[in-house]
């Protein structure tokens, strides 16, 4: 199961009890942290996100509301005796910023801390469970979105047929892997006669901060869910353009053109106390839109 | 009036809804911020501390729980169009750490941001209302405490006597300043016959992070209130010593020997869910001890 838990849904300045950007993508027991605004570790405690299960952190860009909480989290991992390696992905200066702060505090992490510098679109993580890649967005400074693609699962045994044919249990895993079964007498049982197709792997894309830009579409095309920023309502298009941000209808337009299934919107400007109009406006263009609300978990279906 | 509002009373890792160190010293309409752990700006919103009234920030040392919230606050001041100059005092690497983060975000502050590097004990601010100075404490890395000394106020007019002698109102301010009044006929009315002494200026000391060290006593001697860390209960003296922190009885001992009026204790370790034992232990040595509780304001009497 792939899901996303929102820890912060606000833009630059905290307001109305909304916090700066951070979200946790959970897949198969692993928590991947995407962005880490100030106070993220406190939000994690509040929403019972298990910090110990975080092995990868992805930072989209170096505006403070997307990473000022990172050094505190790295430091807390140390004080909490985190043991597994931590991989941090972000634009080039991030490593120097963090290391400088650890150095002046005379701190050495008790776990392996690996920095990976983002420079262009590409694959960051690729194992038998998930592929995570990044792409450039169009923001005032260098900025990256992230795509999480679950690998296709195992084929499903049609257990009644399997039993009827007396296939021994020791062959179940090779059936799940797609191999045919050959009986002791040499007869071939075709795989698809006793198994069903595996569930398609889900795809989620975090589109970071960006102005309206259709060049991101190839990266997020056909995703089951995307998160796209909507800093402003649609009557603020000029301001959005000027600040390299998007409006409700622009985010929804991207979702529509990219043929995604669901759109999650967030990164709301501190000028808005009430968020309902964001959902209403976006839904006029793309009906399956939902507000990203702090503490909520959104399953990718 | 001199008062202290607690924004964070916990040590290193946030826990039990307690936050890292930060407090606001308020005097005559100005807010002086002392330390700025992660989430301080959010605590300010929660406890209705007026950010716009902050002109000076004092950072005791560069362990993250004392300054990771500073860059976010500086950034928010910018986004909120703060206009008055901001003076930041802290150990040497602080300026480089903050400036590096502003630079990678391509941010120029819209207000004057002045860094003042602490290198030794001395006076930092001295005007007609207050004197603020710093002193070294004994911690694992370079660390400073801060002393706030209110200047003595004006002498108080004994208004009935003043009226009886028909002293014109235009002379009231010189009487308050301590001058004698000379009647049109040349008779001298001695100042102290028509005024009472000004109220003594109050003194508050923030003792930062420190192991038990009597060398701080001359700096905080006779203060009306001090804040002294008590990271641990007294059965943890060895650990406290090892980590350059203090226990309840050690803090109380310093308060007693420094002849202060009131002791405020904080910087509680995340291992303690309940704080009452801190107060109980400290009071056995120094009775006028109070826990520093987040959101509470303590007047310096």
C-alpha cells in the first residue's frame, strides 16, 4: 500500500495553525519524508509518524519553508540513537548547510548520513519494491518534484485451481513470479491458467513548488495521485506568476492534462483563513480534487 | 515592568508537548528574544507574543535546540514586511550559518539585520531604559548567559506636598529627575522634601546551559529573578556533569549563593514526563523556585 500523510500544508509563514510543507510517503513499512519545514519533527510526534522508519528524505528546494526542520530532525535522530543509515536528497548547498551546523555543535551522527545532490531529472532509488525519481519544476530557485512508483507485485495464485492440480507448495513462489509449472510427468501447466495478474503498481507524484508549467506533465503522466501546490486562488494569477507559484485552476489543469486519477492540493498562502474555496475552484476543472489537510493520510488507489 | 514569557522549556528533543528553549523578556513595550529553538515562531503565534516588537535576539550557544528556529523567524520577518532593524547576538559561526541559508534562497531581508558576535563577558545594550550584558557559562561548547538590568526610574512626586507649595507643573519633570526647586523669591525646596525615591530597577538573568559553576555568581548576584537550567533531577549528577548540565539542587544552590529573590527552572530532559519533582527538589534548597511553564509569563518583582 502506498499512502501520503500530510504534516504541513501551508506556504512560507505558519498561520491558522497550518505548518510549512512536509509529507510522509509510506510504502511497505518504510516512511519516505518529502520536504521538512520548521516543526516537522513536532508534527511527526503529534500525528504519530514513526521517525525510526525514515531512511530517505527528499528536499525539493532550499526555500526555508521546505527544509528548515531538517537539521533538527537529523539532530534528534542522533539524540534518539537512530541506527539505520539516512539518505538525504536535495539541491547542492544543502549538505554544506547541514554539515556546518553539526560541526559548530561539535556533533557527529551516530548513524550513517549520506547526502545525494540533485542536479537533473533521474532515478534516485530503485529496488524490488519501489522506484523514486525526480524532475525539475519551474520555481524561483532550483526545485525538484518527486515521483514514487510502486513496483508491480507478485501474480496472485488462484488457489482452488492450484490445489486441484496438486501443485506442491514449494512451487507457489515461482508461480507468483510468473513461471509455468511442469508436472513430474512432464506436462506444462501454463502460469496464467493458475494465477491472476498482479496488481498494477501505484504511482504518486509530489510536484513541489512551481508555476504553471506543462513540461512537468511527462513525469507525472497517468499517476494515481499527484500533489500540486495551489498557493493562491485563481483571481491571483498575476501574483502567482510573479512568485513562481500556481493557482487552483492551474493545478487542476495540470492534473487534467496529465490524466491523473486524483489531485491533492496544498501549500496555501497565509493570507487565506478558510480553504474551502480552493477545493471548489479546483473541482470546477478537475473533479477528483481534495485538500491536503494536516494529519490526514491519503491512500493512493 | 520587566517580565519573562516562556516559549520552550525542554532540552534537546521535543517531547510531551514541550518545546526547545526560547523565552521573551519584555520591558517597556519591547520584546527581547532569548534563544530560539525550532518552532519558536509557531509558539509566538500560539501565545500571542507580538513578533513585530522584537528588535533584539540573543542566542546563548549553537546547540540546535537553542537556535534552529532563528533562520525561520528571520525569514518570516521578511515575509511579514518587518520594518525596524533586528540585532542578533550570538557566538561567531551564527552569522555565517544564517547568511548562507538566506543566500541559497536568494533572499535579501527588507529590514536591517545586524549580527553581533559574542566573544567575552560584557555589555551588549545600554540605553536609558535597560542594560543588557552577557557572561560565559560552563557548557560543552562556547555558551553565554544574559543579564537584563532595568534602569532606575524617575523619582515619584509627592503630589499633595508639591501642590501645597504651589510648584508649577512645568517643573515636575525636573523634580522627577532629582533637581531641587527654587521659588521666585529664591527659597530652595530640597528635592527629597517633595519626592520619593524611584523604584529600584529590576534585574533578571538567563543562565543558559551550564554545569554547576559558581563563577557565574558575580554576574547574577542579587538578581530579582534568574532562570537556571535543571536538565536532570538530582540523582543524575554524574550524567549532568558529563554533559555539562545541571541538576535541581545544583541550580537551587547557585540561586541561594547568588542571593537572588526567585529561581525559575527549565530545560527539562525529554526523559521526564512529569515535572513536579523538579520543583520539589529545588525547593528543598531554595524555597522561592518555580517551574518555567510554556505560555506562562513571570513578572520580575
